């Protein structure tokens, strides 16, 4: 299993407002190998907010199929590079930057249910 995390820096006050956008019902949920999405917000930052969109996949290959799909492209469509629309979108966007982090789960443990 792999976790693909999109670490998104936003202007202050925007991370929690944006979080629900990443867990809305979508075609993503029907892709082979998709397990779940969890969204977290880093605490105690003062200069910006940090939103972490953690996508759990059975394999990196399954993630790549989704990443290259028409569904992904449609949900991440942006204005034409160099256009006036792109310039305005960048100026109005609460997003300051992002980084993709890929992690392999190599060990885990779970709670033991109480009887």
C-alpha cells in the first residue's frame, strides 16, 4: 500500500475551508486500487496554512492509472497558460504552493478491540 500526499500551502484561514473539496463523491472512488482519502491540516503554523491530502492506494501503478486518466485531467483543469484567465486565477488563488510526497507503508499496527 502507498500513501500519496499532496502538501498544499495556503493563505492563512483557507486550509479548513478547502478540505471538503477533496472528499466529495467523485469518479476517483471507482478506480481500481483506490482505498481512501484523508485530509489533515497542520497545527500551529503562523505564516500560512498547510493542508495534507493523503490518498491511499493499493499500488503506485494504480495511482498512476488515475493520475493519467481523463477524470483526473477534468478535475484538475486549469486556464490556458499565459492567458488573462490564468493570471487572474493565480492572483485570486489561496494556494501558495504544493509538494507531492509518496510513501510506502512498510509496517503498521491496529488497536485490539475490547471484549
